[in-house]
């Protein structure tokens, strides 16, 4: 099944936020998912099994260096950009 997710990653107590966010986005791209970065969140879409595995990996990588908040909204019904 194709799903889409709106994802926000918030590294806590970090002086630079971009490296952690970019690392998460790279994880999705490496798995072949479609990624559309935004100012406050990113849209990621693709196969549900791949996306769920990538979410887990992205969270683990993001939190390996410190505390992080990841907010995810999932949908199988919203339009997916291809």
C-alpha cells in the first residue's frame, strides 16, 4: 500500500538543528521514498513497509546523539505527489 507521512524532527538542546534533520531526510531518500522537504515539516511517501522501517531507522539515528522529538502524521488517503 502507498502511504504518505508528514514528518517533523525536533532535536532538543542543540545549537544546530539542520544536521539531525538532514540525517533523517537522507534515511528516507536512501530507502527510495519520495521526500519533499518543507520549512516546518517534510512530506514522505512510498510503500508502507518501507516507510515504517525508515521511520524507525530515522528516529534511531536522530536520537543516537541526544534527545529528539519526531511528530508523524500518516495517511493512505491524502494525495501523494509522484
